[in-house]
C-alpha cells in the first residue's frame, strides 16, 4: 500500500505563485468527511460529542470548520480557551482538560461555562478557592501499570503525570458532592497514537466498569464518559488505518454490556481526538534547495524542524512523496534535512526515494495534527503559512507566514531592534 498525496506537482506549482514554500496545507473535504464519519460511528449514543483537541491544530479556521460539523473543543491553556471563545464555542461545547493548571485558567474556563476536568484530587481545593466548584465536573483517571492490547504494550500510564488513582477518584467524587457538584464526568487518556481498533473499546470497558463502581460507592450522577484522544493514524504506508466504524461499534458493545444493565444507559460518550481528526488531512510542502554528498547523501529543504518537529523530537516517521515522481523507482537513499544547526533536524534518515533534483517539491505526509502546532523559532527560523484546500479546489490562506517583525515583536519594549 502506498500513501497518496492530496496535491499534484501541477497544483503546487500553481499555489507557490501566491504562497511560497514551505507551507502546511489542509484538505477541507477530507476533514469534513472524517468528522461526519465519526459522528455517524457514534450516532447510537444520544449525547455523543467529539471535542477536538485544540493543541493538535490551533487554527481558528479549522476550529470553525469542525464546529459546523457539530464538534466541541478540548482546551488546556488560557490561549486555547480564548481562541475557542472567539470562534463561538461556549458552555458545554468546551472541555477543559488541563494539568498543572494556573488559577487564571480555571477562572476563564468557569466563566465560559466549560466542563472542567480535574487532573488531581488536590485541585478540588484550588478550584474552589479560585473559581468555585461548578455543578458539573469531570475527573481524570490514571489506571497505573502498563496498558496492553493483547500481547502489545501500548503505553505506560504508571509513568505518566496525568490523572488520579482509583482510590483518589472515589474520594474526589465524595468531596465534590459535598461541595455542591451534582453531575459528573470521567476521563482517561492512557495510550497515544494507537493504530488499533481495540484501543477505545478496551478503554471504554475500563471506564464503564469504573463508572458503575463510582455510582455504587458514591451515589454520584455520572453524566458523561470522556474517552479522550489517542486514536492514531497510519503514518507508515504498511500500517492498516483505524476504522472508526469498527471502533464506534466496539464501544457500543461495551456500553450495552456494562452501562445499560447497571442503569447507566443515558451516559453520554465524549471523545477528544486531535490526531485522528486532522493528521492525515494535512501536509507540509517544501522545496529542495541543496543536495550535498559527503559520507551520505543529503537533501536540504526550505523547511526545517521549526515547521515539523515530530521527526526531530521522537524520531517519528513521516512519509515523503517527491511530487511529480510518484511513479519513479525509489532507488536513491537520502537523509532529508532542514537547515537548523542541530543534527537531529532531519525529516527522514536513510530513506529510499526517487532521484531528487534541486527545485523538486517534497510533500511530507500526515502533518495535519501536532505538526505546525509544535513549531518553535530556533535559529530565528520563522513559522510558515497554513493553507486550506477548499472543496472547490481553491486555496485559502488560514494563517500567514511569520515575518522578521513577528520574531522581533517581543522586544517592542525597547528601541534596539526598531
Ligand atoms: C493531546 C490530548 C488529546 C488529543 O490527543 P490525540 O493523540 O491527538 O488524539 C486529547 N486530550 C488531552 C487531554 C490531550 O492532552
């Protein structure tokens, strides 16, 4: 199986007349289709809502697009809350799943009427002191240990900073009830980028059992269960992509097995996906500036880790298509690099690709989530524009590229750089 770019070389040649490389570009049609499929896959649940994890692609045009498809937002910082508010999200359309939370962020979330998701039992007093305890509140669970699906170890929640133990969760619900909370949610995020249709159903099973126990032990009214993010995408061409319909049915089965017989058939299912919502529908397009041959062959792009950090940070795989050479044999081995003075600034290492020429356009796949967003400004490199490929084939700029003035803006209190 090969990965197909949603742009051709001809289309990129047309786009660069207006918007030079590098840029991130998102495919509106596929984003909308995918959001509709998710809502369809969970339509068996009356209260289902996907709260898009803003941190994955914090762009107001994307947030508004998802809002039209019925999505809410999952925020974890003040600026994410502010952006969501400006995009028209309010009240129960906002989930605030933060950790190590400053007081002002709880105040803002409470003011917006967002669902507040407490990461720790000690935050009950903190929230009460600074913002007050709302009537609806959510608590985050960490099951500890190692999380496996079958024989595959997926992640290590026992080593993760998030959430509360089960004992703390029971205690937290009792305390919150005594402080006036009336309706409760449960949240957990225990494995990231799971390329398996089993992750959500397995997590749902754990959280549904927990909900029954919490109801029995504390008498709390459980209003929703938030499966959070973690549904992954097939970054590698040989991976089988997740099937959201199989996932939705898997959760449905657990719901009918565990919640319905325990009088919890009205519980709403929430998700907070970021990666699965956007990653495959975004790409980073860059131009080949240089080729260098020393002990290895290097292809140098006009993009760097500032534009896409995942390979440098995690050694993450991102598939690369050399536009216009889709059908040529991959018989050349390259390291594809950016320009940072950092040797880990490589989009690919020892990658077999078609013969690359200076001036070629390189399409880096699956950058729609946790791509642009992770960018930084090392070496004074500037962040790129973000573009939206509209359903009618036109291209809209949804964020301009940074300029040197943006980079110098935080020195505007003095005259040196004026
Ligand atoms: C990052 C994050 C998400 C989204 O995760 P994905 O892997 O992008 O689906 C959802 N909820 C919380 C609390 C997160 O921190």
